[in-house]
C-alpha cells in the first residue's frame, strides 16, 4: 500500500519542480528585459554582468582576482 503514497509524493515533487521551472523562466525573461533596457539607455550589458559577478565576490577574493589579472596583463605586455 505504499505505492499510492509514493506516487502522490512523486507527483507533488514533479509539480513543484515544474512550478519552479516556470518561475525561473519568468525571472530569466525579466532579467533579459532589464538588460535590454540598460542597453537601450547606452550601458554596456557585458560590463554590467561583469560588475554583477564582482559584487557577488567577497572583497578579498575580488582583490586576489584583480591582482592575478594585473600580473597576467603585465606578463603579456598589455599594461
């Protein structure tokens, strides 16, 4: 008799996952709209995304990444 319970549980989990996928798509569409608006106002979307990535990093990780990039640029004669 555990089969019907497991089937109900599985169905509920799948339905929840489907709702989350729908929400995720909606959020992705919203983000796309924001980036289109930013581009329309003259901002560089690639740089906005880079700033967003940097803002997620802790300061010491960001400082380390910037130092490594600086070292590489110098080594390649780009600075």
